[in-house]
């Protein structure tokens, strides 16, 4: 078969299976199997499928994924995450402190957890009821928390950057550290959005907030674990002491100790964190396995290489190619969640970006920001529904969407900054080499 026949056939089958309601991991596998049978025959393809699926489950690098997810769940089920928001809200005595505290808590949580949804659930579950009680506008409250959850995707450790590194065979450590400066810029951008919002709609931010100061011991038990866990991950990876997987294992063990010791974690909370991690990894594991089969079929028929050659034959400028890819991902993000997009599209897209002359570490950061936008765009914007769900019908999905728009604008501006000045993402990785 010709490569374009395979590419269009895979895409058509995938869309059909998704439309009829098949979960994405099964849709990926089902779309791949007819072409796999054409390559190897029934008996051989069954054996090779088993080997490829098993290879995913025992991949050493992928062990970091459940460890980072477990780490985030532990913080969410203990008092560390909620107390982090309370400290940043109550410890900063200025107008809008709850909104700024939400951004700060989301950024700090992102430094120890790589999951956007876990971040939105943990910080949003505490902050949203408090902000609504204090009199913050519904759109500002929900928007800042839905967008704040995306900081976990960019500020390392990041699961999307981890998956990107696996698919593109790039250094996980370089990708993590490349996200630091853009992550800090995005935090600053979110603060500016809240500041401007307060000037344009002062009724959305109360002039005074009824919040008692936290005792010193609770402050120490909140900040200490977050700083310590973040330092262990950061220093271990960037000082060359441990691989990301080893750093994740040590950090997860440390989090268990701290969550029980100073975070008030109960045995029931520990079991809930464990079961939640297992549910998440059950889905991600199937998605990874199906993605391997999908990628094998694409690679066998040289779909990525042929697609890249076809695209470059149009003699488009590199930045035109980049703009097309970014718009493609933003539109696709309205219908698919980021992890699925990574394994469905990235094997075809990253060779194109490399051939266009873009640094793949730099593109990893740009790609991750587009994934942040994806979790905020309807109809399949995960963070939108997480925040709307925890509001218990006090905030409509329309309010969440409208509240996110200024923060999406800050993300688009960050992409423009990265295009104009690639060293924003590449300076730190260059210094670490």
C-alpha cells in the first residue's frame, strides 16, 4: 500500500472508532490492527503485538510516570496541597490575594506534580469555594484555577514533556529544565491578567478578605515538604545524581514519609491515592501500548518521512510550517486530550519540525504550551469540567470558558515570545551541558 493510503486509512478508522464511542486506547489499537495484519499476517502480528505491548510496560523511563502521578495524588490527599493555597492566600495581605495565591499555589504544586488535572483538583477543590465565599467573580475564580492547573504541565516535572521526550527520543532532563523560564514567565503573565482584570472589573475582586493568619507550625509543615520534594527532584536530575525515573522514585518515597509525618495523610487517604494512581495508569498504560502499535504501522509505511517530504515540497517558510502546526494542535485540542494527541500525531509532526530546522527541545516547550491551551478549550477541555464539577453547580461551564480566555491569551503571548526569542527556552539547557 502507498503511504498516503495507510495514513488516510488509519485516520479514517480512528475517527470512526472514536465517533462510535470506543475509548481512545482501543480506537488506536483497532485502527492499527488491519494494517499490522497486512504487514505480518495474523499469527506473527499477534506475537509482535504482545512483544510491543510488553515492551511498553517494562520500559524503565516510563516508570517515572506512575511515580509522579502517585506523588501528586499523595499531596492532594494530604493537607500539604490545600495548606499551600491557604498560606499563599492568607500570608499575602493585599487586594486579590486569593487569586494571586491560587496562581502561586498552582505553580508550586506544578513543581512537584506533572499532572494538570491533579493540580486543578487539588488547588481548585480548596480555592474555588473560598474565592466564591469571599465574593470573587465567578469567571475570575474559575478561570484562574482552570488556567492555574495548566502550570503543572509546563513547570517541571511535566508528564507531557516526559511523553514528548519518549516519543521524540529527546533528553528528559533537557526538556524539564527548558520549561523552567517559560513556566516562570507564564506565572508572571497570569498575575498580570489578574491585575488587569481587577482594574477593568473591580467588582470581581473584594476590597477586603476575611481570612485568619496561619500558625507558624502549619506554615512550616506546608512549605517545608513542597520545597524539599521540589529540591530533591530538581537537584537529583540537573546535578546528574539520578535519572528522572530514579528522582521520581526517591521523591515519591519522600512524599509518603512527609505526607504521613507532617501532612496529616490517613491510611484511607493513602489507599485512595494508590487506587487513583492505578486507575490513571490503567488508562495511560493502555494508551501508551496502543500508541506503540499505531506508531509502528506509521513508521513501517514511512508515513512520517513521506509526509515531511510532501510538506516541504511546497517550499513554505519554517515559521509558516510552525504556525500551521500550532493552529492544528489548538483545533485538535478542542476534541482530544493532550496525552492522546501526543501519541496519535507527534510521530508524524516532530520529523516535520526537525526538517524545518527547529530545535526539538525548543519545540517541546512550544508543544507543551499548546497542550495547556488544549485543556482549556471546549468541547473537550479537561480542566474546564474539573473546575465546573468541583463548584457543585455554583459556576456554569460558560463562566469557566469565559474566565479562561484572558489566560489563554497569556499562553499565546508566551508562544510568540518563544518564537521571537528561542533562547528563553534553550538558555538553561545550554548552560547545563
